[in-house]
């Protein structure tokens, strides 16, 4: 018989988790270890839940006693996979079941789903699936299909006892409360990072939500803008223009993020991004990250345009400007509607710098601080008058047509934005 006092201890631990800021992976790992610790023969457990993310529909954790816990995310896709179609979970959804159990050994063995054969081969003897509904707003899935699904597998001959099954059911219900807290926190973080960016999203979630909240920081500031966008918007069907914009943003914004930069805003058909730094050494890293992103953006553009021309479509053209300096990063707008962005002369200048790429016929223009690390790669086009800027500024472009081959590099870890 499972000691009720020990089960209560796990439930109290779950209350503490719910009152804190639990990480769902760490919490599930800790729960499984505690369940095994009170004598329940848990050999394997799996937790799956829905999420709101532009790339992923659901997330899952697999715990195996004595092994590293695994975390996996499932992509949105129009057609369900064969593994899902043949899974016990799909069967439960189709028949509106909250509990499913199968014996994996002995005379009552029932292996009527492909995954059960795999689990039996691994030495597991009992398989219990519990579905706990959670109210999580999701306009894609119905309320009926939302919630957590946990599978609990024993590895003792004969499987779970009835007392152990009841204990697991009680524990999962309490776990669902803590799990909802963790899942909603993950969803909030996913949404904030998707719409605001990593740094701005973290600041908003940390309470920086008043107009004027912010800090000065030094950064490499990036701005790129699509050429002929007004004419394209006027002559293309709306759906086709949106697809064009998404292809354009894919080739411009993705390399920035991959290099460690922070995309702050899509300004119409422009991309505003920063690579922050706080000292000279970090400035070098920020410049390297920005120029790496620049090389990869142009490489991605060329690949996209080659594919577009093969389809009889016109090539996408855009210009890029890079500048360095101090910017104000924070909340601007009205109290009822704010945006987190950067402002200041450095930002104003970079948009003017980018606009000169069209007049000069080059892909990119950068300032002297960008050039300093690799002067042989750049050539001056002289001092230029920027619209709305009092002093002329010397600008540089590529010394020769760059080889458009993407550079494979891990994202450079840039510092969080702090006060200067």
C-alpha cells in the first residue's frame, strides 16, 4: 500500500512549485523522481501539453529512470503524422477518454498500439495515460482537446497496484495546477519574445511596462528597407504581397537573430535591430556579429532571388545600413498602447544611411566604427550629407563585390541592455 503521508508530501511540494516560478521540465523531472522515491515502480513517464508558438504546436518531456530527461517540440503541420494517428493519445481524443490503461506483460497483456510493443520491449510492464483538462485560451484548438497528457509506465512485474494507480491520479491532479502555472508562463514568454523580441519581452514580463521605462545602451544599430515597396503594394494582390514580405523578412531578420542580434521592430517593410555592447571588447563582438549577419543576409537574398527567377518572378531588392552609438531603449507611446523600441540620433542616422544605398547603387553602407575591425573589406564613398543630420558623415561600402556564401557561426552571446 502506498503511504498516504508520502503522497501528501509530494502534493505539498507541488503547491510550493505552483506558488513559485516553476520550469516545467525541471518540475516534471523532480516529480518523477519523487514518485519513484516513495516506492512506486515508475520506470518511464511522458508529459505532453499544447503551446502557443509560431513554430510549435505542442511540447513534450520524456523521463526515464537513470537517464537524461528529454524535451521535444512538435512543429505545426497540416497533416498529422502516422505516429500520432496510431497513438493512444489520438484514440483518447477521438473517444473523449480521460484514462487509458494497458498491461504490458502477464496474461492480461494488451498491445493494441504500436508504441506499446516498443515499451514492452524496453521491459516496461504497465502503461497508464491520464488526461487533465486545462483552460488555456487557444483559437486554433477546441477546449476539449486542450490540457496535459501524462503517461506513467511501471517496470515491476505485474505493474502498478490499485493503490499506486490511485496515488498517481491524485498526484497528477495537483501537478496539473502547478503545470498550468508553468505552461502559461512559457506561453507568455513565447508570445512576448515573438512580438517584442527577447530583450524587450523579458523586460516587459519583469515589470517594465510604464511609459518612459528604459535605459541608455550602446549598440550596433541595423536597418534595412525593401526597395520599390509602394509600387509593389499597389500592383500586387494583398495575399501575394504578404507572402513577398514574409520571404523578405525571412532572409533579412533570421540571420540577425542567428548571429545574436535583437530584432526590435518591423517598421512597415523595414527591419530595425540592435547588437548591444557595454565596452570596447564587447563592441568588437557586436561588430563581428553584425557583419556576419550582413554577409548571411546577402547570401540568403541571392539564394532566394535565384529561386524566384527560376519561377519567373522578379528579384527582391533592399538596402542595409549599419551605425554605432548610444540609443535609448524603452517604452514609448501612450499609457494605453506602448511599444518597446530604440530612439535617438543613432537610430535616426541609420535609416538615413540605408536610404543612401539606393542613390549610390550599393547593397550596404556602414560607418567608420564598423570598418575599423576589417578596413581591407571596405572602401569609403566619401563624406555624405544625411537628410535631417547637421554634419556630414563618412560612409563605407564593400571594397569589392563580396562572395555571397553564408558564414556558419554560433550566435554570439551579447550582453543584456544595461544603463551606460
